[in-house]
C-alpha cells in the first residue's frame, strides 16, 4: 500500500539517480580531455619560456574563471526554472 501511494515519487527519484550517474560520467570524460589539453598547453608554454609560477597562475585563473562562469550560468538557469 505504501509503495503504491508513492510510486510516482520513487520513479522521480530513480530518474534523478540515473541523471546524476550520467552527469558524473560526462564530468569524468570532460576532465580527462581537459587534463590532456592542459598537459599540451603547459608543454607549449614551457617551451615559450614561461616560468612554472606563471603557468600555475594561468591554470589557476582559467579554472577559477570557468567555475565562476559555470556557477553564474547555473544559478541563472535555476532562477529561471
């Protein structure tokens, strides 16, 4: 009886879990590709004469900018929905 009343809730939770798993897989693939891209970028910047400190600063600013932009866009979408 309890299950029959909450069947729709369980279906929604199942869909949310599936979407969360898909998002994690996509995130892992994205970070894997980003790592190899960054690896080539660091090599190129090293050859061009950038110091390790400058490369680290550049990578940190890139990550911070990307995360802040993602947060703002996600927040805007959340407010809209």
